[in-house]
C-alpha cells in the first residue's frame, strides 16, 4: 500500500476494484463502511455483487478480464472533459502524450462494447474519481491474477497519477496484501531477482555488499526463476530438486494435474510446513515447522508495518521455527549460520537493508510497529509513499492496451470460472479447515451460479454440479445467487474435495508470472 | 476496615505470589495493558479497562476437557490457586452472572473448579474509565456490591479495603495493613462513591430501548441496518463479560488418540444456530444481531442477572472494540431513535 490503514478515515472516495474487502480484509472493509457513514463515496468496479456493493454509490460490473479497457475508458473521459490534475501531470509525471494517445481509443462506446459497462455509468465513475479531493484506489487479486496483471496495475497507477490522487495523505494506490507476511517475504528478498529491500542481484555493488557481509565469494548475479517458471522447468527435467516452505502448490497453483506431474518429475522434494499438506504428502523429506504461535519474529503487514510477534505456546514434537531449520540445513551443507535469535537476524537486516535500517528489535518492542522506509533509528517510519517525488524521480505513465483473457468461453466451454477466497477459509485450508468453528461455518465447497443460468440448466440451490474445463473436472454444491453475473461461476481453492485449480488455466502474466486464476472457460452441468 | 499505603502494594502482591498465581494489570513495553501474571516491572494501576476479561481465567479461549490415549479417556479439569487483582466492578457483575449461568441447574465443573480456587479483588472505579462506561445504568458499578473477596478503594496515597469473604480476610491477616475506624472509612467510601456515580452518566436510552423491546415496538429496520454492516468477527461476544457460549470439538492426533476440547463461540456466526438439516432459525446477520442484543436486553434470566438491570453489565467493551460500531450503546440509541 502506498497509504496507511488509518488514512482510510480521511479519504473522500474509494475506488475498490478486484477486492472483496469485507471478506478478505474485513478490518479494512470496516474502515470503508465507517467512512461511508460519515459521507465518503464508494465506487466499486467488480463483476461480482460482493457485500460492499450494498454500500456503493456506483457499482460497475465489468466483464471479467476487461479492467484495462475500463480504466482506460475512465482516463479517456477525464482527459476529454479536461478534469485531470494538470499541475501534477506537469510537475511530477512524464509520458502524458503517450497516455493520451492510448486513452483516446477507449471512448465510452468502445469500452461499453468490451466491458459491458453502460457508457453513462463509466462517465459518472470517471467524474466521481477525478473530482474527489482525496481518493484512494484499493485493489487485490482481482486486478493482479490475470495474464494482464501487470498491465492492470500499471493502468491503476496511470489513473492515480492523471488525477493527482497519489503522494498526499489519503490518496494513493493500495494493493491489499492477501497474507499476513507476504509483504515481509518480498521485502526480505524471497523473490528471484532481488536481495532484501529490493536490491537487485544483478547489481555488482549490491553483490559485493552481500558477499562481504556473508564472507563469501561468487554470489549468483543472474536472476532466478519464479514459482511458475520452476514448475515448467521441473516438468522439463531442468530442475532436479525443490525445497518448498509454507506453500501448498498442489492446491494453490493452476492446473493441478500439471503441477503434480512437475513435482513427480523431481528427483528430490523437500517440504517444510506445519501440517502434512497435499504437497508435503508428495515430499521425500518433510521438515516440521513451528506455527506462528510457537515462534518469535516479525511480520510486515499490508501497510508496510513491521510488527513483533512473541512465542505463545511450545511447538509439538520436533517442530522448529523456520529460521532454525534453515540454519541447521545450512550448517550441514557447509555454511554455518550462527544466528542466536530472531533479534540477531534483525540486526543483520538493519545493516544490509536501507529501508529497514531504523527498524530495530529494540524499537519494535516499545511500539506497535514501524512502517518502512525507515532509514535510521531516529526516523519515525513512513505513513504514505511518493510524497514529493517517486522513488525513480518523475512518475512515468505506462499506457497499456486492452488484451482479452487467455481463454475465453466458446460453444462447448460456455461459462467463465473465476476463483477466490471466502471469509472463513484461508488459501488451501491447511490451517482454517482444521479450526473447528471456521470449518463449521463453511464445511462444503460451493459453486456460485446465477439464477438465470441455473434455471436454464435445471440447477436448484444445493444441487451437486459438475464444473469441467479443458484440464479437469470437479463436483461441488451449487449456490444459486445473483452475486455472480450470467455465464460466470465462482468457486474457491480451499477444498481438497473440489480442488478448483484442477480447472484453472496455467497462462501467466509475462512479467510477474502470476497465473490467470480469475478467468478460464468451463462448462457446467447438474449431476444426476 | 483496613488500609494499605500505596507504596506497599507491590510488596504485598509479591508476597501473595508465593502461594498464588496472581493475575494483575500489566503494562506491556508497547504501551498496551492487559491482565497478566504479576511482575513487579510491568505492574500498573493506570490500566483503565483492559480488553481481556476475567472470564478468560475461568472459561479459557480453548480448553481440553478430556484426552483419549489408546482408546482410554481421561477427564481434564485444570485449576490453580489464583488471585485476580484489580478487576472492575462491571467485570465483577459479569463474573456473578456467568457463574450463575454456569452452575445454576448443572454444574460446569471445568468452570466452577477454577472459580472456587480464585480470590477476586475488585478495584472500585472513581469515575468512568472511558466514554463508553455505563455501569450506573445497569446497576453494576462503579462500586461492586458483592461477589468479591476484597474491594479496594484508591484514596490517593493509600487504599481503603473492604472485606467480602473469609478468604479475603485471610489475605489481610499478615502484611503492612493498618486498621481504620469503620465509620471514618464508611464516610470516605461514601464520598468516593457519590462522586463516581455523579461522574458516570446514566444512559436513559438503554431503559427506553429495553421498554420498546419488551413492548414489541422496536423497529425491525434497526437490525437490518446493523446486520448489513456487521463484519461477522464475533468480537463483541468475545469481549463481553456475560457471553459464555462455547463450541465443543474433537481433535484426533492419531487413530485412537486425541482430545475433546471447547472454544469460545459466538451467536453472530451462522453455524451457531444452523441445524443438521441445513435449516437456520436465525438465517440472516440481522436476525443474529437481534438475537444477541435481545438476549442481553430482553430475554435474560432473572436469577442470572444477580439483581442488576439485565444481561449487559455496562462495561462498554462491545462499543469500544466493534470495528463498525455495533455495541449495546449504539444499538440502544438506534432503537430509540425516531
């Protein structure tokens, strides 16, 4: 997030798109609900009628995968009507002419044809967002989990810059992180191309800095593989072994049959997890890890806030905190890591990571966390990003053209399947499906079907339905609801009984390599 | 009556720790307050209204009730001699109500064993701890009437201590306590109490809301309004001193081995009332919120409320912690709004 969570209290308008906020980030959702009561506006762009729709001043239900067209259309109107922030565009941005030329193609009529959003609604939305004093864009996986995920994000950024809705309190672009520490994992360099704090592996000075700190020579300066690349490489036999920590690709990655094939092609698979997940069951070696309550450390949340977490209970059996397991493995392969505690590791992070330099354990003990960038021990942390300049200097408009989904419905596979999570379960259910009350609340996999489609196919609420894509087939209970538009079905990836990723398409965004979980072609029938 | 110099308090509590597990208000290094195992360095008297309740001592968030090993079962009842130091009067009433409910017609042995081994020390409130306190409305404060073993009045440099039981008397039998003339102490306590009562305003809307609920004239739209914005976290039930609902579940660690446990539950969850057939008598969030608030303000049990107003003890925590402002105060005000 470029903003802080507290800044929701002062915004005049929220543009929420591709985020079922009350279900997935309920405390942020509650900020939006409270803001609505004090008079803020809510502009929702989402194909599904999510609970926030009940609070929206305007809800645009675009066809799945048409986000670039919709946002370009808004920019087209904003430029046409001359309500963009000329001062911001002149002083802080570059590439406006290119943006203008791309946006000019996305007239309301053109966008209506692509997205299904009536032209007059798009015009209303564009004006609402542009003329708001302080507007925040809020998005989540509905924007990113597309073959055009990077384009979608760039287009959100273009819209915020065009209207000057960034770099001031309660104005910004806010991807809500879907896991408690995914921000922290990325910050710490759990990515193929960077060390901690996004320092590039290919930069010779960075390479030297880490070699000196770790007392080694020849750190690899080539960018490694993303998860999705690794699975392709494993299938081809180019990767011989994988060491997977706290991830369950057998349930969470697209096209499960292909993932299973990839993992089976490995010579050696290590899985480090707190439970014997579907993926751990395939491993040659399982290393039992301690859960969040059984270890000490820090998490970095969606607003870049680093917070300390203390050990509350003892680990069962032989389970150990991940850092201890990694140190043990490292020692066995000949590179002893002599860290004595998470606090000790934090000292190294402070030394090697400029944005974390001032986030010391000692300070964290005394407060409710610090937000990076925090370059020194006197620095209070940073509530919102890009205040006077962008990290690269001028902000560059990166206009994108609309591209359709990788797999669109046809005569045989005549529905779009879109996937996500529900309120009560988290990801592949490894933890939440073992939690009595959460499992009681949502014990069975459901597929949302629009009433019109249900009628046509003879499906009643609670019937078993079969959903089939080119890659596989699952059976689940139908929930007949207007939450999904016609010709769209929605299901989740929480249930091993109906693993929805058997169906999803392993087509990736070319840059981020994120799979298109949000749209693939399926057919639906009632089970007899 | 007895008095204790404030400077001697830590020493007294420290001496108690030799025989008891003492839970006392503690200030964490990050500034948060909670009831925790007494430690001299973190002990504080400036603790307002900590979020975690005394009920958690007697009804822990999760608790194993029996273990099964090689198909043989063993009941687990855990309790130890505990002193709860410094709970508020509203929480004392919450404990009285909960204890009545948990023992009235069937003894919940896991709860009552812990309760029997606990010594309760209440700290009377000199005024509201924050703007959501309304114990004067619900007859549950600012000064506890009974249930306590000891009742402390903070008089500035010293405490006046009222004894509520033999167990309390025993605690005062040794240590730097001095006697005070009962009449003089009584006068000081009266002044303390009068000021506290004056400073905690009575919320008439609560009475009026109860009347409208009783007469069946509360507008149903109130529940629709709150139901629409409730995020179903269940937090109001978890911070409520009189909410004691739990769910029972089994956890199998290996074939023939495992535990049966219970965990806090909340009537705000759909599955709480869903029947085996799938039918749910409380099918919407609006109906579930209605059930919760009517349980506090209308359908309470006369014995359980222990001579207070109703099933709500006026601590205001639901109003403090609900992310979308659905607490007893907000609900009562919405019900009486024309």
